[in-house]
């Protein structure tokens, strides 16, 4: 392709209009069922402001916004209305905000937005007539996505707002209000079409240098992949590229193909990358790049056809170059690529060019644009695989198509004629437009039409381009249509089915409660009731997605319940249910009272607390959660709500929580209360501004300073007495995702850091000898920062130890204050175990799980198990479960994951519900006794952290409830598996992680994963744990079964840790150096004379199946036997199936879980003998050879 075309100005809804308004529902014409403007967030705030839409006094249209505020001016007292703008707003460009306002006395109203609301302009009106006001801003990256807001900060009897416009440029252009199209009307808008060059050199690979395309580079790196030029079935020119890859997905495993050098780009500018591809596999490769490779577009399976795939993004305000690449990171039999494109602006669907102009007219549905959140792109469109955007239209009223019109040569009196037909050929709307004369005979077009109250499921757009009677071009396109009428019709159809299902469920008098057949109609009804709001919020795509999932639930449970009514399917077993009672911690278990199926009470039952978090909706739903089979929530309350100023104490928020806790008590729902010290009062920061010199993550103040601790203590001493005797309280969570990583300017740290160093090293000579430095005093030693790049130095190593200790001390102090008043209530902190193993500010820089485990009664946790792009595994299960094993090793206590991330924020793809089920079951087996899944909320804001959550996914809610019931029904079996004997430990070295001389985490992860397939529950030994071993002379009680200690690529290891390992070796433990030997100490100094093995005892090489062979050999040499194995027909352990065994009630008990994307068939062998079994979960019998569905866990009692 020699040149490309791109529109430089945006489309509008009016023919030849020039300004693009970024504001949705800008004249407040569309309202929801509560009278609130759709697309806007209304918050009365502490001002109790009344913000509503009224009729009859508007500037244009029939509606306008009215703001009333009964409250006088005061700190942090305001009401607001806001809207998060779409990604069309770009950092670094100027934009003008304008609107009309009317008020005799507006009070203090301001408008603006951005980070910390740094753009503010007060509303000033000369009289009580409609007056247009405006304000020009230049947002930066820190302001994006930009949230525009209007705040009322003082009393006013009324302010009217209308016709809000935000547009690029420094001038407010006239606001154009287009009346909504009437039924069966259509409108065509045209804009001139302009050329934009392709910035890619040799884009179609026509120029070759030897056997490679000129200006491109291929590097297979660590993959078994190929790249070759091919000439058959090429879409453009003579050449295309063909990639193959036999290597599966893995961390840092990929083949790289890229443009030689970088492409020059403009800052804060929209670009589109595209290529034409034919792929035999899905998820095999992506293209894009940029700094940090943040821009990525996956190449889908194309079913043997060439397909153009494009990706539109906006460069950062400091971005001037772009490395362009294609990365092959998964197995693919054939991936053919041609026509690489990189253009400024958006890429048109047409291939019309100046060099090859043709008569053309074409239209396709308007697609949802990529949105951006913190430089990450996401597509706010539900289930794009089932509903491809070019084949589906979702609308509440009007529908839109983007189009292109081009002429072979400039021609006068050309008209575009458009007719929209329903699936029966009936005309729904039509329009025609005469093309304006233009030197460049090409236009971008937007077609808008109102098809009326149609029930058609498909529409066809027929277009013709005519010069007089001559037809120059013609086309038609048929797409699926989902509108409000079809949504409501399907809702009503499903409601009738659900009512019938409910009647049948009610007829089953012996059906246990809770149970899945009882829950099904409850969930279906809940989501059916959401649909009118979906329509009003213009969430038709989401509505259709949800209805499809409800239909699947009904399909399943209608058959199930019919079978139960007929007696051909047994009723599900009853579930022991938690009763509000005292909870005690017993090792890795939480013991409390449950009601058994026979009605009796067991006061010492190992309860699994499963539920949801974290904000308003769980509070509302606490009464219905027993029907869902869940028994646990996490909610929050913080100092800001209680300490409005230095002297007063407000209790209204905590009193509201107390009412929730009383309801939870009656509902047998247990609550972890997050004490949220990050909600720190603004007045305190204004009084003590130096507190902001030391921050980290959610903590926007210094946790070391006495002033901040005084505020936190005042809060705790007011809130704890009010809640400590509430029976529903499960525990207190001390902090949310705690980190401390900005201390360079902290006056307190500057004082205590030198003292810590002196205590640790005694003398400067000792310190300098360890660090290789020449400091003259402890006070001159700087406080390091993990930004912009993590400092892998001895100084920074010591600082991480200092920071871990002092940050844990803050939480220990909090725990002490709490336990002075409530010694009976456990505490924990929500540390991010998914980040712990990383060399980052959120990982080892701030948090030591060992130290947090010491100060807590639960191992507090915030972990992630997300779906993955791995060719074999569906999720990141291994890093998730490994974190639980780690915490159980460093502190023999239950794991409490009060923010269980199983679904990406802002992810609108459809995922297997069983993923949520399996994560809970296997998480419990690895020590998780409490789980509050993130997050039980709905939102219409696609950029919100709540977007895409479980409360938009009815089948996932069912899966979580199923897991909750199965865990309680099999609580004793799961507890037995938690306590399975651990013979193997992996050494995790903080110092080795810090310096990164060897890939410790890769080796550790590979070793842990292989052991998971070999019936070897794995413990961890850390340098802090080994310090205690050296002090006591033995392993902790819960780790005394360890016989084999593996050091996976542990290059650095602290002196005391090495001494402790020598001690354990002398006592009979076998040490194995894996991949690398230990050569350096905690200060990165070579160990004199060496230590331990002089060469690796074993190496994990090749694929994971090779790792399993290697680990089996290591186990055999250590005399460790796998009691249970799940093997293939050749007798080899099966990759991807977890196995763990123990003894329960005198018989072998085995957990299997297929963590792969595919069904797996294998044979269960106990001590080498094929063994039949019965599954406690499904209550099914299995032969020795059985097939496990993808992600299916079983808990087998052998026969």
C-alpha cells in the first residue's frame, strides 16, 4: 500500500458541523428512572445538595439541570455533578469548557476538574438571565481520564445549568443542539477526507535483503519459532511473512519482529496501527509496541481468511518515538502477516487512495472506542467475541454508522441515497444528501437514524451513489440490532420462564436452603430487574450480555429442577451454615458455630468464610446473602468520616455501620471491618503539611510521625469501643494495600534511619566495608527511592529492611491500640501478595509478610488470580496459590483474602464462571479460610475500578456461591488437605530478589509449579525465618517435617541464613542448588571460599514436562516419595493437574484440579496402584482412570 487516508477532524451529528463536544447528554435531555441525568454522576455530598433535572426552563431542548444547596460554606462540604470524559480528550492539548447558567444568587459554584481538582473557575453571573461561561484548560497525563465537575460549596436557592460543551481549542464555538430524530428519520453528516502517510518503512515487505524484509528485524530469542517470506495467497503485492511457533506461553518467552529503529511520533496525538493477518491460532501474537511495550493488540484466529486488524491509541504528552513490533508468544501453526500500517489519526475502513481513486460508498456500525486508564487501554464493550462490533448494533433509540464516500474523479451533482430496511425488507428510514463540490472527492460520513419502535432483529443499510440517473457505486450491509424493545421483550420472556422455575422450586419442600436450585431463580430475578436501568443508562450491550447469561442459567436449572420434581435427579445435599458466634483461630482454621443439616449446632466447626466486598451494595444485601450461601463481607470506615475537624467527633457513619452489623448478626453474616487509615483528614494535613513528605500508595501521609499517629489513635479510640462487642465482627483489617515508598524528604525517617544503621552495623567502618562506600557519618547517608528505577545497591538493600521493619511497626502499633480495647478481635492487614515477590515499590521495598504475620492473627492478603494468555493454563493460578503457601509458611495462621481479585478491573470480556469457583476451592486448600471477592458493585462508568465486576456477571455470582456451599459441605476434608505434610521447602531470598543477579523468581515459580503436579505441598524458607532457625536451632513446629530444601537460583543469601541452612543440613535436611549456586551475601559481596554446592545440583531446562522429570529425580535422591500421582498412559505425571493427598478418617484423600484449558484424562495412582474413588464435591464415583474437565477440582476419597 503506497499511501493511506485518515480523517483529521472528528465526525458530528450535524451536516458540516465543526466542533466536537466531548460531553455526553450535554443538555440533560436523557434521565434515568430516578430522574438523574444519564452519563452524569450526581453526589449530594455532605452539603445535602439537591441536584436534579427539571423541565420548562431550559436554554435548549426541554430539560436543564437544577442545583440547590441548603448548607453553608465549610471545609469538605459540597455537592457535585461530574462526568468522566471519553478518551478523545488528550493530554497536552487545550480544551475549552463552556455552558449556560442562570441564577439570581448562585452562591459559591465552581467548575473544572483534573487531578486534585486543580482546574477550578468560579461561576460568576451578571444577572439572572441565561449566561454562557467558559474556561480553557490544558490537561496533563496526571489529569487523565479527565473528570469534569460542577461543585456547589455554599447555600443557593437554585442554579440552572444547560448546554455543557467541552471541545478542543481555546474558543467556545456555538453550541448546536440537534433535536432527537423522530421515528423513521435519518441524518447524514459529511466531513472532507484527508490523506495521512503510512509511517512504516517497507510495510508490505516487498523489499528484501537476502531472505529477510528490508528495514525489519527478526529474533526468535528463546522460542522454537520461525519467520519466512512467502508468496502464495498474498493480499497485497508479492510478499507476506509467515510465522510459526512451537513454544508455549511463558514469562519473558517470545519471538520478536520489529521495525528497524523507532517511528517518530507527536506527543498527545492519536495514531492507528494496523496489519492484515491470517492466523490459525488465537492468543498467539500481538502487535503494537511503544515505550515499555504498553500498546498491544492481540491477533485473533481468523479461520483461514485474511483480516485487517487495527488499534487506535493516543501517545503520551512526552512521547516522541515509537518502537513498532510484532511479538509471537504462544504456539501457532501458521501466522501470515502483510500490510503493516502506522498512521496519524484513525484508519478508514476504505482502501481508497489518491493513486487509485474509485467510486465507492460504504457504511459499518459505529464501534466503541478504546478507553484509557493510567496509560492502559481497555475496550468498554461486553463480550466482543460473541458480539463482533462490525456485526452488532446496540442502541436505546438512535443508531449510527460510520461511512466513506469516494469518487473516481471530481463530479458535480452526485447524491448519496440511503435506505434502512428491517429483516423483512420493510423500510425503517431513508435519507439522501447531495455531495458538496470539493477538490478531493472523498468524505467521511456519519449516518444516524431512528428506526422507530421496531422489533426487527436485523437491519440492512442499502446505499447508492448516483450522478443523475447513473449509479456510480452501490453497497449494502446487514447487522444484528438490539434495542430497548428487544431487550424488554427478552426480559419478559425470561421472566415468565423464571416465574415458572420459581414455582417448581417452591414445590420441592425438601429442597435444602441454601442450595443452587433455590439460588438460580433469585439471581435471574435480580438481573432481570436491572434491565430497565441498563436501557436508561444506554447499556444495551451489557443488557444483552446479561440476558444471555440468564438464559444459560435457566437452561441449566430448568432441566435440573424438572429432574428433581420427577425424581430422576436427587436433591442436592444440605449445607452446614455458619451461625453468628465467637470465632477462634486454630492453626490455619477458623472455628465457630454452625447449624448442621440435622438441625443441631456444632460449636467447633472449621468455617470457611466466603463472600463479597466492599462498599455500599454489600451493606444493602447483607440480609439476602444467606440465600446466596455466602457468609462474609468486608466493608470500610475511616478517620475522615469520624474526625471532621480537630475537635469534633462525628458518629453518624459508624452508627450506620452498626445498623448493618446488627442486620448481619441476624443473617449470620460475618464482617471484616477495614479501619481504612488511608482516609486521613484533610484538616490534619493542612495543620501538619510535613506529613505529606512521606507517602506510599493509599497512604498520603507519614505513618512514622507522632502527629499522624495521634490522629489515627484518636480515631481508633473512638471507633473501636463502638463496634468491639458487635457479634457480627469477624476481624479488623488494619490497612488497605499498604506500601511506603516516598520517604526521601521525611523528617522522621531522616532522624531514625541513621540510628537504625548504627544499631545494625555498630560502626561506619563496618558499614563501609559491607557496602563498599566511604561515608563519614551515619547522618550523611541518603534515603534511597525506588523511582524511577529500583536501586539494586547495598544501601538500598538495608533500606528495604529498615522500611519493612518500620512500616510493620506502624501496623503493630495500630494493632496494640486496637487490642487494648478489643483483645478478643483478630487483626490483619491487606498486604498485596501478588506484588510481594517483585522487585518493586509495591513489593519487597515496603512489606515483609513475615513481619506482618507476626503482628496479625490472620495472614492478611490482597491477591490476584486473573485469566491469562497462557496456551495451557486458563489463569495465573500458580502465582496466586504460591502466595498462600508462602504466607502459611512464614506464619502458621489462616489466610484472609479480603480483596480477592479474580476478574480484571475494566474488563468486559466473557470468562468461564468456573474460574471463580476453582479459585475459591483451590485457594481454600492452600490456606485461604476467608475470601471477600472484589467487588460487589455495579457502575455505568467504564473507567471505574468497579467496571466489569462480578455484579455484572450472574453466572460468576452463582459460581462463587457454589464454591461457598461446597467448602462448608466439605470443610473437614478441605481442612485435612490444608494440613497435608510438607516435605519440601523452597528458599526465597530477599537479598537475591533485591540484586537480581540470577532469575530467582522464574526458577522458584517453575519449581513450585512442577512440585504441584507431584503431590508435594511446598513450604518456603526466608532469610527472616532462617534467622529464627539459627536462634532456636530448629525449624518452626509447623515446618519440622521438611526433609528437602531447594535453593532456586539463589545467588545472594544472607550470612545468618547460610549458617542456618548449614545447621539444618547437619540435622539431616538435604540441600539442592537449582539452576545457580549461591555466590554472594546480602551486600552483594562474593562469599570468601564459596558456600554450599560448587555447581548446580540440578537444572530446570526445556518445557514444564521436563521440569517435572527433573523434580521427580530430585525427590527420589532425597528419598521422598509422592504418595499420589495422576499419570498419563505412559505413567508420567500429567502437566497441568494439581494433586495433593493426605489421610482423612483413616483413608487416603486426594485433591485433583485440572488447571488447563482442555479436558485431561489420566489415572489416579496411590503408591503406584491404580485406584478408584468417590468425589466429595460432585458425589460421583470414578474409576481409576478419569477425565477432568477444564478447571475442574475434585476431592477424592479412595475406595
